[in-house]
C-alpha cells in the first residue's frame, strides 16, 4: 500500500506542478518557474517520507565550499534528484534529453536553466554541455551532474564519463563528490519502495588543477567507496565494492561490432 500511495502522489504532484511550472514559464525570467519547482521538490520529499516511509538524512554540508562548485553524484534512484535539489535554493543540473519527451517539460527545463545534453554522448553532447554549463557558471550557480550518465543498480557502477572533467577544467571550479544509498529504498525507477533512512553524504571537494585521468580516478574512488560504505551501514552487511557493468549504449555498440 505504501508504494501504491506514493506512486499515486508522485504522478498527481508531477502533473499539477508540471502544468503550473509550464504556465509560469511564460513569464519573464525564471523566478516564478524556479519557485514552483522548489515547492514541487519539497512536496515530493515530503511524500517520500510520509507515504513511502523513506526518510532522508544529509551529511557533509559543512564540507561544501563557498561560491559556485560542481556536485558529482552517484545515481541509483529516480529520487536522487529530488533529494539533492531539496538541499539548495538554486541548483543547475545536467540531464539527458530523454526528459524532453514529456509534454511541456522541455520548456520548463530551459526556463530553469537546466543543462540538457544528448544521452548518446559524443562531440555534440560535450559542446552542448560546455555551452550550457558556461551560462550556469557565469550566474554563479552550483551544478549537479551524474558522471555515470545512467541509473545504476545498487552494487553496480558504470564508467565515469569525462563531461564532469571538462566542466571542472574549463570553469576552474572545485568538484564535490556525493555518495548515496537511496537506491536501497527507491531502486532506480521501480514501482516498489522500501521504508528506511537513506543517506546523502557530501565528501571533501576535489581541488582544481588535476589532470583528467587523475581527477576521474579520484572522483570515482571517492563516490564509489563511500556509497559502498553507506550501503553496508544501512544493510548491516560487509562493505562490497561495486561491480562495473557496460552501459546500454556500450552493449548496443558491441552487438553491432
């Protein structure tokens, strides 16, 4: 019943606030749209707690640097975005263009200043990421990115893509790794939810100036190691490193080869 109640609330909130945000997007500026989306996120986190029984605790906020920075997060759950967005007043985020398939959502994303890139990656996606991230950086906004580019199952990981490094290098911004175990309670996009205490933990910022390979290795180690610890903490099981799996795109390319 918990899962059914939450999913009904999820779609009701999404439709009502989505329509309101689309209407607000007609107004100049992004203030009205941003205000509505912040209310939507707060109501969704509240529904997670009251209906699904999923409570969110946050650690490491005291580690966040002053000014603009990039948050590079583990992505196990559709709820990750809600839980993270709820921690900030103004957060730009990188998302795949799959969200634009929903009616009116593309307009809302553009008004919010979201950084929408092609899910297939490649040069065009990197250029779009650079251009749109530059706008967010110029405005002094914090930027959320999921460097794996895919929703991972608990205990699995994908190859970390280089887009986050390009932003890190181009804008000379520190990167804050973010670990989470929310996937234990809201797995990927699953209907079934599991009550419990989920944790988001912001880790020590990675300073600017590192070369690509060193940066990506350091980021992946920080996010994956702490995520494994958070999963072990919640389940009472030993810490188990995540297993790397190919992305759907990599599987498709291998099948054509």
